[in-house]
């Protein structure tokens, strides 16, 4: 009879331990590690400084990064200059280039590349700040009109860039 009581107690203890880790703000199920004293985050609208500009890219990238950070951490949005952690940056390149050349010097694959420069600043620990250049690309068949697949490729690359930025900021890869 005693062993039946021990199992629910162990289960409750395990549940309590997981709740304690999450509520302290030290760990989340996404693997993000956020110090307990960090409560607010500011993610600025990313400027688009690329020579070729996709008008919606700045908004899409900024929103996707903001959404991921809020969904996978316990942080709240704050104002620039008043938040515990702040992210600023810009899109520095957006372009299509040849990725593979086939016979007769024609292109068989093209590549869409997006380069994002991201800066992190911690108000409580200025030495913890960093700047990272994130680069992602997607290849596509050269016979496919770029306009017909541009949105799909951009979505794919934005997801990858946001994952890279989140990992750098919260998982410290």
C-alpha cells in the first residue's frame, strides 16, 4: 500500500519542479534560456538597406522575430531604451544569383539570398551585447519565373533567419 502513495508524490514533485523552472524564467520548453531578471524585450522594425528592396520584407522579418520571441519565452514587449533586452538591425542584402551552371553556360539553378545584420543589447549587462550577420538562401529552378515563387522562398528564408536569430539570442549557439 505504501508504494502506491509514493508514485503520486513523485509525480507531484516532478510537476512542481517543472513549474518552478518555467515560472522562474530560467528555462522554457523551447530550450530558450532567459535570466530571471529579464522581463521585457524590444524588437525594432528592421530597416531594409538592400540594393534590391522587397517592400514587405522588413515588416515580415520583424514581425516573425517578434512573434517567435514572445511565443517561446515569457518576455513582454517594452519600449526602446527602457527594455531589458533590445534587438535592432537591418536587411543588408536581398538578391537573386546563379547557383548552378549547366551545359552551354546557361543557369540551371538560381539562388535567392537574404542577409540580415542583427544587434543585441542588454541594458543590465552592456558587455553581453553582440552583432551577428545572418545569411540564408533558397535555390530554385532557373526555368521557374521568380515572381511565381518569390513569396514562398521569402517565407522559407525568413523562418530560417528567425530560427537562427532566436538560437543566437536565447540558446546561445
